[in-house]
């Protein structure tokens, strides 16, 4: 292993560094922007990471576990059949760590040979009898002995090395090209499922190895097929190393050249017959409708988008998806009972577990920016919280926003998922929640709290969802307080 290769191996990507110290990637980016953490071509040194987080116990996973727990609860992720990677995956990763250990030992032996030679040369020159040479070589020899006898690695750094090795054994780090987004593949997840869980938007179709839309070129690393696929690659694709992301898991760290979704225009129209998984009545007038798609026909959508629901009585209505695209089989919708609303009435009175609800979509441009360079403010009125919830969960999954602040103003329906919002606040250091209650016509007074909390809005992207009167009041307040127009996104809900 060359010296340069050794140095490169010691650098950490921001995603891996954030995982090691149990903070969000956005928190690291904030440290970098403030000059508290140095980077080298987008990567950090372990020593600099520990210097930036001196109170972090690397062996303490409490912060990370809290964050992961909240994400799992919020996203209604499936219970995994296997928590550990496949045996052949573990074996390959162990072999790789073993090769690295052997290379490190060989490198240490090389350094020892060089330092022994230097020490002998210092001693030889010291015995030459020349006073000036003795005055130089004597202190040099003492310095070299002192440096060699010093403990070269701190306890924290040793903890990092142990934890990083365990992390690499249990997970694989994936970098997408050309965008250079990063995520981890855990357990026996496919690469596609892991990417979706990390909040990324990749092109895919059947998710079952048949359509080939999720094919990607493997630039470096090794994958393992997890299921049979019927898609047939051309000879050119085979020679270039193409794989199906829905059918393969990562054995080692990967670099993959793949087509990412760049916006709502890249999402195809879909019609899917879903089944009712659960209807959860949150209060007298609010229900949380859980729908599940077939395994082979999941809904591809972006956080913040809407679909049309059609129930058995022929009623149809457009609703924003209230769940994260990272779990594209399990969809949530916030249904409010209202006079004359046939679909809502059917949900409250007749719809039951196992019934068919057809969904068509997705629609809408109310989506997160592909990159999240700024902090985020979310403003919701009433059931405008539904698309906002999807956006927040997606931002959490992407783990890139520096901070998030949710303002939820409720009318008669109340803060029907108040405990969830408080759980986010408890679990995440960079998340704030401000609830308020007001009639929609008087929401401007409640909105003024935003300007009080954030005197300078230029560093934020702001997402606003609710009825037209609320959108109008929010837009006036935000723009009057110097929010750039291109940093404001709105959606009419209710």
C-alpha cells in the first residue's frame, strides 16, 4: 500500500463521519461552513472529526439510535426479515478487512525498518567525533526515541478505529456518480431499497427484476444477487458491469453510475390497486388511512406530491401522500371528515381492512430541492401538515439539512399528530416544533412568530402548505421579511 493510498484510506466521507459520531450530515456541513471542521476534497480526517466533537464517545450510540428509532417509527418501515447481511457478504467483508490489516502491518514494518535505519545512522554520526555533528545528532536521536515511545493513537481514535471496522463489517457505503450522493446498505437490503430509505430518488419500475429501469453501472466494488431477475442485459451492458439495483445487495463499498430523478417531471404516471392496511381514527373528524401497494407495483413518488384516491363507492378525491417515499409500499393519507365529502364519509363509515382503494398519480411540484444547502422552515395549516410531514421525513432520511423548524397552525381539527412532532423534537438536536391554534382568517397573527424567531430568512428554504387564505398571508409575511422568492415553495391543501 502506497503512502498516498494509506492517507486516502484514513479519510472519511461526510456520511460515514456523521454515522460515527452520531450526528446528522447537515450538522457536519454546518461545522465545515463555520470553519470548525476541515475537509479535504469533501472528506474529513478522523483526528479533525474528534477535535470538532471532543465530547463524543464513539462507543456510545445513544444519539444515533434515537435518530434511527424516530426515522423507523415515522416512516413505518417494514420489520426486516434479516438484520444481518448474508453469510457470504459477511465472509467477503471479513476477508477484505483481513487484507487491509495485513497491508497495514506490512506498512508498519516498513516504517519500523526506516526508523531503525535512521536511529542507526544517527548513532553512527554521533560517534564520528565531530563536535558539531554530535550536537546535532544527539538531540535528533533522543527526539526519535521519544516519538517512537509515545502513544501514537489516542483512546478516542482507537475507539473510532474499532467502531469504523465494525461499521464496515455490518454495512456497505455506496457513492452514486456523477452526483456523488452517499448512503449505507444495511443487513440484507437491496441497493435500491437502501437508497430509497436514505431519501434518494432513483429511477425504477417494477422493483422485481423484470423491467430493467433500475439498472446501473458498477464502477467499483462488489455486489451479490439477492433474487432471481428476468431482465436480460445486452452483451455491451454485461461487459460494462451493469447490475439491477432492485435485485442486488452490496458486498463491499461501491461506486455506482446511475440515473437519478431530477424532478417531478421524471416520475411516471401510475395507477395502482392498493389495499387498506389500517384505518386509525385520530379524533372525531380525522383519520389516518394506511394503504399498501402490491410488492411488485410500488408507488414511485417524491415527498410532497399528491395522488387521486378512488374508493368502492365511486368517490374520488385528491390527497397529498403523508408518508415518505423511502417506504413506497406503505402509504399514509390524512382524511378529514367534511360535509358533502363522499370519499371521506366512505372512509369513516364503510371502508375496512383489506378493501381496495385505487390510486392514480403522483402529481405536483411541491417537492424538496435535490440539494439541501440551507436550513428548512415548514409552515402548515390544518391538513396541510400531510405533505409537510412527507417532506420532513424525506429531509430526515436525506440527513442533509442543517436544521429544521416546523410551525403547525391548527383549526378545528387540532394537532392530530402532536406526539409525533414532539418526538421529532426530542430525538433531533436540529429540529424545532412550534404549534399554534388559530382560525384560518386570523392565521397572519400566528405566522408573525416566524419573523420573531428568524430575523434573517435569506438562509432558509421555506415550504408552506394549507388553504389559499393561509398561503396568501404566509407569502406576504415571508417576502416582507426578505425571503427570496426562489426559496419559497407553496401547496394548496384544504
